[in-house]
C-alpha cells in the first residue's frame, strides 16, 4: 500500500458550525488532521497515511512562517523517505492557490503534492470535505500524478497550481482554471490525467527560506486611482510590488507619472490584471519603468513569485528571464 504524508493546516475542511444546516457561520480550523482522516474510513484501503499538523487556522490567517514550515517539512520528508508516495495538504480555500503556487516554485520532486479544501464545514449536511479528501488521496497515490507538479483537487477536478483559482464565494464548484480548464478529473473509476510533460522548471528549488520575508504589496487599478497608495509603497522602500492593472494590465497616466517621478531605486515589479483570465504581455514603455509582465499569473500568484525572487536576491534581469520565458 502507498505511504502518504498528510499535512493539515486548517480551513473550512476542518471547520465546525453549531448545527448541520449552518453553512456560513462557522469556525474554520477546529478539527485536527486525524479527525479528518477518521471521517473517511474508505481511506484505509487506499493508502497508509501519517498526519502532521502544521497549523489549524482560517487560511486568511496563514503566515509566511507556515509557508516556510510546509516547504521545510515537504523537502525533508521527500529527502528522508524514497518510499513516500506523495504529500496531501488540507488547506482553507481562500488562499489555497497561493500556497499551491508557492510549493510549485520551491519543491523539486516528481512525487505528487496535492492540496485540498472544502467549501462547506465538516459539520454541514452534504459536507464536501470527506469526498474531496478521499479524491486528493486517490490522486496523490496514483502513478498518473507523478511529474505533474503541485496539484489542487476540488469537486472531482484536478487543477495545476499555476492555473487554479477560487472563483466563487459559495458552492462546492468554486475552483476553476480560467482559460485552460482543469488538468484532469478523479472519480471512482480512477485518476484521469494526461501524460506528464517531462521535466518541469522549479526556479527556486535550491532556495533556503529565511525567517524574515519581505513585504510585497498589491496595488489595484481602478478609475481615478489614488497615487498615494503607490507612493506610500515606494516611500516605505518595498522590495517588490504587484500592479493589478485594468484590462491587460494597464496603468493609469497618474500611476505612470508617480513611478516616472520616483527618484529612488525601483522595487521588482510585476504587472498583473484584474480580469481574472488572459495574459499580460510585454510592454517596452512599462519595462523602462521597471514593470515586467506577470503573464497569466493572477495578482496574488504574481506576489508569491515576487516574494521568492526578493528572497533569492534576484535582480530585474533574472526576473525578466523567467517571466518572459513562461507561457
Ligand atoms: N475560511 C476558509 C479558509 O480557511 C474558507 C475555506 O476554507 O473554504 O480559507
């Protein structure tokens, strides 16, 4: 039987409400990983799973220290145990995509790392957590998932860390991969994934994460934006900054002028978009101001990339080589 490691971090999948009809008013991160496993006896026939609790929080309260602990633990587990088949992480859905993308950029191992959450608390009628967990374990122990990078399993769909996002505040089908669709599906017949496409790039595979992480704010574009937000970030000396531009990542003239007028060193900057789907392409005028395109990364994932780039001490040329090479 496959051996898996389950790392529990909290979220709605571990959440409890006062009664089974309550779907919105509950406390996330109450049950431990052991209780989540115990609720799905069918798992016993699927894999031998050891559990560790990394945190038990609503994922809005996740800290860089939790991210660091996850990365350190996963790297150590894979290094120490060649027989370990994969890792499953239970996680709140609100920031699940950021953790998935972080791990995709840092974990260099063909064995599956699968994140899973739930939209309904564990106490709800028709809670989605138990089936999602069963399917995440199915995926993590399957040969089909090997070499596919970090995966997210929700509502029978298998998504890649790069494309997946939470698109809805309610409903069990809240996750999607806009513009691309899910990588595959999982059901009682099996795990349906295309062949893995050979070796993947893990740009921060060798990066040792320090305790202190930089601040990388996200500035959001809108009609008549307030340049004081941008100026405050620049004055605070942030080392990285994400612009969520309108349309295909466009800045307003006011924001452009504020950047142009900034006399100091420019932080590493990425231009993402607020449309929810579609790429941001290169723009040579923006590049002159230090703004690089985030491609198809949404703003929160562009921020994760910038956090790691700053931690790794990258300069703008190193970041440019990465973002202009990826699709
Ligand atoms: N509040 C939850 C969280 O931890 C939401 C969820 O898990 O669905 O992100």
